[in-house]
C-alpha cells in the first residue's frame, strides 16, 4: 500500500515501511559560509516597494511640517507626486484604482496645514521671501492635485479615525509570527477529534524528512508541521472547515489592537527604542547644550597663556567640515566668561571679542546671503565693545600688522592682532544685505532701517579710534564709510540762512571728510567715490555751481568707464541728481544734458541699480543675474524714476519744440532728444487722442499745445493736481519749481510763436506780445533782442514805437519746399555721376573691352555737369 493513502502521521508510515527495501538517491549536501547562514533574504512585492517609498516621503513631509519648512515641504510634495505616479499601476491592480488610505491621510493633513498657515496673516508677514513664495506655490499645486482625489478625501473626512490600510497590513504581517502560537491553539479547538500524541522523531538520520526532501527553510517546515498537527485521518486533513466566523473575530481583534496602538502613539510621540520619551529642550533647530562646556581641567591654573592656547584650539576648527558654528560661539562666550572671572585683562578680552566677531561672520555659510538679524545684533554689540575697550585704553593698539609673537596681552603697552576697520566694513555690508533682503513696503524694513542710527554712531566711534592709531589710508577708508551713510541725506539746516555760527551742517562735514581723502588717498578708487559723493551732496542742496565745477575739474566723465561697477553706479546716481539740481535752478539745457545719456538707453532702472528689467532672450545668465542683484541699492536710497523721466521730458520739450519751429523746412534737421521725438510722433499718428492720464501723456500733450503757441494749455498740462501729487511735490521747494516752470513755458512759447508766424507779420508790437504771454515788457524786449543777435529772427527793433519790424527775406513755404527739392535732385545727380566715373564700378562688371569702348565713344571730360554748365555760361557771355 502506498504511503500517501496510509492513515496516521508520516513518522508512523515511515516506521511501518522500514522492512521494505527502498532505494533512495543520496541527498545533495550544500555548504554555506557563516555570513550566508546568518543573512536572511527577503523577497518583497512591487506593492511593498512602492508603498514603502510613499511612506518614506510622507515621513519627511511630516517632519517639514513640524519645523514649518515650506521650501522643503514643497520639494517633498513634488517627490510625492512623482512617486505616486510610479505607483499608479500597482494601485490600479491591487486597490482597483482607489488611492490607499495612508496616502489620502497625508494629503488631508498637508492641506489642513497649508490652509492654517495661509489663514494666519500675521505669521505669513514674518516669513522670508523664499518661504512665502514656497507657501504660495505649495498651496496652488496642492489644490490642483487634490481635485483628482475628491471622492477619497471626502470619504476620509467622514471618518478620519479609521486605521490606514498600510498600518493594518503592517500589523498583520508583523503579528503573524507573534500569533502563531495562538493560531495553533485555536485551530484544534475548531476540530472535533482531539490531537493524538505525537511520536518522537526517529533517531536514524537516513529516515529523517530533511534527508528525504533535501534542504528546506525552517519557516516552511514549521508551517507544514503546523498544518498537519492534529490531523489523524486523511478525511479530516482535506475536510473543508467553516472558519468564516473565526476570521471575522480575528479581523475585529486586529482592528481593536491597531486603534489601541494608534492611541498610544498619539499620547507618546516618537518614543525611543529603549522606551524613553523625548525631552523638550530649548535652542531651536540645533542640538541643545544642557551643560556648560568644560574649558579647562578642574585644578588647572588659568592664566592668559592658557586662555590664548585654548583660543587657538577653538580657532583651528574654523572652516573644517562638520564644524558646529554655534558650538564655537558658545565656547568663545564661555572662554570670555572664564577670562573675566579670573581678571586676565582687557587686552585678552579684546582678543576674544575679535575672535567672536570672526566666528559670527563665519556663521553665515553663504557670503551672498544676509545674516540673521539676531546674529547681526550680536555682531554690533561685540564690535561696540571692542571700540569701547580701545577708547578706554590709550595704550592699547589693535592692528593687523602685529604677528602672534609680537602680541602683548599682559603688560602695557598692549598690542593685539586684528583689524577693527575690516570688521566695521563687513558689518556695514551685512547691514545693507539685511535691508535688501526685506520687503521695502513692509514694517520690517522700517524696523531694520532704524538700526542705521546704531551703525552711524558706531562708525563715528571707529573714526575716533582710527584717527588716533591708524594710518592715513585707514583714516580714508573710515571716512569713506561715513560718507556713504551721509551723502544721500538732505539736511534742512544747510538751506537755512539763520543758522547759528558754531553748528556744523552735513555740507561742512562732507567737505572736511572729502578734502582729507583728496589729500591722503593712495588709490584712485577712494578719491573717485569721494568726489562723486561730494557732487551728489552739493546737488542735493541745490549748490549747482559748486557741483558743476567739481565735476568739470575732476574729468571723471572721461575715465569713469574704466572704474568698477559700483563706482559706475554711483556716477549714474550723481549725474541723475545733478540733472535734477540743474532743473530746479532753471538750467534746462544742462539738465537735459545730464539726463540724456541716462534716459536714452531705456534702462535707467538698471543703470541706477534700482531693479532688474525682464530678460529678453536670455540676455544674462543666472550667475550674472545673481551678481546684479547683489549690486542693487537699498530702497531708501532710490531716486524716483518717474520724477527723472518727467524732468527729462519737460526739459526736452522746452528745447525741442522751439528748435522744430525754427527748422521746420530744414532737410538736415537733427533730433535733440530721440525719446521725446518718438513719443511726440506716436501721439501725432493717433487718429483719436483722449485726455492724458499718465505722466508721459501729460508731457506729450503739453508739447503739442506749445507747438500751437497755446502756452496756457501747455502750462495746465504740466502743472495740475495730478502732476503735483506725482512729481512736483516730491521736490524741495515745490512752489519755486512750479513758478519757474510757468516762466520757462511762457518764454519758450513766445519763441515758438515768433518762429512759426514771423513770415505772416510785417511788424510786431512788443506790448501786444507782453500782454499775450503775460510777461514783463522788458523780458519780451530781451528775448526778441537775443533772437535777433543770434540771427534766429530776421528783424529790427524800433524803440520809439516799441515794435519789431520783420524783414521779408525768408522764403515762403512753397519756396522752401522748392529749394529742398532742388538740393535733393542736385545731390542725386552728383552721386550718379560719381558712380559712372568710378573705375571698375558695378556697371563695368560685364567686361573690360565693353567698358573701354563706351569710354572711347563718350569722352570723360565732357560729361561732368559742372564743366557743362561752365561752358554754357561762357557761351552766353560771349553772345
């Protein structure tokens, strides 16, 4: 009888068939190394791999939510989208296209977090520019992405406490091994026949299962044994058992266990492996330092040499990889405290302060990015303490020329290695970066700008130290920093006439600083920047002649193109302010000359470093754009671009319109202002011109009115409530500027009127002109006389009658057009004859013999127009 159909266990059948001779093939013997025996290979399905990838990204996403890192959350959300796209085939196959619950839970949590962050406006205003931009992008992308999962999200929100599919799957897979014993105990209870006692395994190795069936894993053998336990007959082994009720109970028991585990996880967050809970510590993102760092041994004798040695050990770690910069600052602070407790002297304190300042500069990993405001405040405090120590001890010198061997920290005169001026310059640069980092229209910018008072006071104190101990070149550097904070500020005391005699205005300060730099600077750069700042300050206070003379004497306009970009930006700012000064003083031609080069390029915003224009076909790379952004000026130093453009257009109108009227029929007329001429021509081409709205439209409408001789309309277009609010009220002395504009518009309208209608009149009464343009008769007499002297108007003055008698020597309009046509035709004939006379020209390209024959038929000397006209005149004279 076959073994398969025998009743009882396998061991019984084997023992019963021991008498029968059975020939068996020898079992293959495999040898494994120790590592292979210990390593257990796990084969995972595609579902497990994809779901594990999603769970990892969701874990990182939750960590980013805890620290409110919107930039990293945006990047993780984009990775989550890509990972779910890769897992889409698995979801469609395993879940019938329904998104897994843990993925829907992550989307809902992220959506709630983003919504709460967006609703909190106060916190949103405190975000940096990058974080605010990331939050906006994340909100838009999340709203767009969750539209594909509206049904799943709605179902999840109905009962969010239900366990996730992945957790149930994990718990079931992890609890299989732990519940094996319970299953073994429960299964025999469902069977009717009790489990018979098992026989001990046979002692003979040849009759064992492992030798019969080859090498097999322990897990498979255990599972096969569990299945065959308690089965006494083959009928019971293959009998279908009714275990649906037991499976339902098992499923309910697992869900209850999962909910209990979730409750434990919520109550005890992120427990360690040993069961201990995390402690809430202070210190932000970095690791908290619970105890003070131990600087020295307990019984060591602390002196200056030991502190300097310890300082050298701390400074040696600067710049290395994985160096904790915050820990370095804490160590330096503790070292300074130890030195103060043992009274090791102010010189050592100064050296430790200098090391702390260097460590604070190193705390910012990127030079292009701004420091954090709290660290910048600590930086100002440390530099201020250094200045206080230096001012309090006249026998203490801080210089970078000292070597470490030359340092004297114990006995006076104290000599400390370091550079106070370099620290001040870097501190000032970091302050500028902080201002450029803020939104200029927010309260944060105003709060940051208040710190400029601290910086200016610190610069003044540093100047006192440098004046006492520094070289002339260092004094020039310190003075230039003071000039940079002074040149663009308007001082109302400087324009007062009743100023007390002992009070020093900013004009006198600038003159004192700049004159020292002019005399002692060894480099051209500091002198150039001092001259430009001095010109800017003079122009700001309407000292037109001093500013103009200083610019002409320096000859900077000839050499500025060879300077560095920051100096060129300062030159552009100086020329713009000089143009505004000339306009306020009524010098229209000078104002137009200063602003023309700046405005005709169409890029005054970039030339003044007040912003970047949109790129056209990738004009600059990312590196160039980054460098340009670093050169931008802070917002409080900007010059109003609309004011500049208005001044330029009005100046061009006052120059161009009379010139166009005087040279209306001149074929060789040139444009004075190309920008203004293009705007005027564009306005004239329009079929329907409405009322002006923008500043530029007001200027063009005023130009058209002046061209007609209507000075009242021109003045109303330039000076009105809208233009006052936008432009003229921004100037110092706005009432004087408006009065000056009215006077200039009347004068130039009178000149335009005389140029346009002089050929109509035989004589003009000066009184009538004065009444027409509401000007004094003496001023009208002066203007007409100047036009006659400059040969702009062919007339003569009759003083008894107070009239201007016009001479009709000017051609009429038809005659002027005929003269223009004659000149153009003559020029065309001359150019054609030059082409014929040129050897090897285009017309002789066909062949040399053909050209020579043509030259023989027509003598060259007889075809010259001038020669022919001369012969004709000679013949007429002979007749």
